[in-house]
């Protein structure tokens, strides 16, 4: 099984999202998956021109020559495509949206009705990858992911595929405290659950209710996260102050 992660943090290899992705992929590899993690911010990906040239002029490929020449075939050849990104103003970051817009060539222009009586474009490929999401948000709570969750459900429908896993972590800045002796065991436990999720997804193509429940638990109470978070903002503010 081939799992490709498309990582959409604008901080790339320094992102909190990467900590989640790394653990998840360890589990997936333990279960025998071949994995790849692509940092979208390091790639040259132009904006979709919106002219449907990938449907009309050069059917199945974009007329823009950039890194999507490699990324689109990698997406199509994956069994599971993982969209991994932080929450930016309740939504996905620009680099991720830009990448997703450029996946338009995987569809055909023609309209069709789906099983639910809604309309979408027909598919160009017999099989497109199943979709999983890994995301983190700076604020505590699962409501920060409401827009993303709906978006990826709709994307899976649009791409004639299934959303097989949604892994959402509020309190995402907690990963910056990875060397804090109080947080280390709590983060260790969470990372273990992420590895378990990676294994389960490869073995069963889905996550168990138990693992999903574990992944959604707060790592520390929200009140504590807010208190220490604000103290950290004050400290960083002082550290960055130019006299
Ligand atoms: C422009 C911008 C908008 C953000 N919007 C939100 C938001 O709406 N809700 C939230 O909880 N966190 C928000 N955050 C915080 C990030 O989700 C958080 O810092 C996350 O841990 C960053 O992940 P990364 O290190 O992988 O980039 C925002 C951050 C930025 C830079």
C-alpha cells in the first residue's frame, strides 16, 4: 500500500503538523505501507488559471509546467492521500488549497448525478486515492476543525472516493513543549496513539472508535493550555522586542 502525505504547513519541516505526520507514518510503515511525505511549501506550484485547459486543451494534464507535473501522478498512484495541514482562520492554508485546485485534471468536465441526487463532475480515472486528513489548530477544542471536516468530506465526494480518517488536534502549539518534563509523558502517550492510527489505517482502511476517541481527548485541560500559552506569548513578545 502506498500512502502519500501532502503536507501543507507554511512552516514546512518546522511545523507542528510534521510531528503528527511523522508518528502516524511510523505506524503505517510498521504495518507494511510504503510512505512519502511531500512538503508543498518547498514545491513550485502556480495558481490554477481557471480556464479548464486541463479538460479541453490538454485533457488530463495542466498547461502550467511546474512541480505539479510530478505531484499529480503521485497523487493518482497513491492508495491513500493524506492531506496534512494546520488550521488557518478556520480553514486550510493557502498552499494546500492551491495544490488541491491543481488536482482538477483528475476529473472530466461532464456533469453527472451522484447516489445522493447531488451533481458533480465525472471521473477521469477508474480509481482515485482514498483520503485522510491530519490537522492541528493553535486553539483548544474540536470545533476548530468544523470547516475542514466538511471541506474534506465534500472533496472526497467530488473525487469519487472515501474520507477514511480524520485526525484533528486542538492545542497544536503544545508540540513546541516537547522537551518540557511535565508534557513529555503526555505527548508520548498521544504519539503512541498516532502510531496506532497509522497501523490501523493500513490494516483496516479505517480507524477504530477507540483510537478516534483517544485522539480527540485533550492533552491538557483547556484552561491550563490557555494560561501557559498566554505566558509563552508574553515571553516571546519580550524576546522579540526591538528596543
Ligand atoms: C494565518 C494563521 C491563521 C491561524 N488561524 C487559526 C485558527 O483559525 N484557529 C486556530 O486554532 N489556530 C489558528 N492558527 C494557529 C495554527 O493553527 C497553529 O499555530 C498550528 O499549530 C500551526 O501548525 P504548523 O506549525 O504545522 O504550521 C493560525 C495560524 C496562522 C499563521
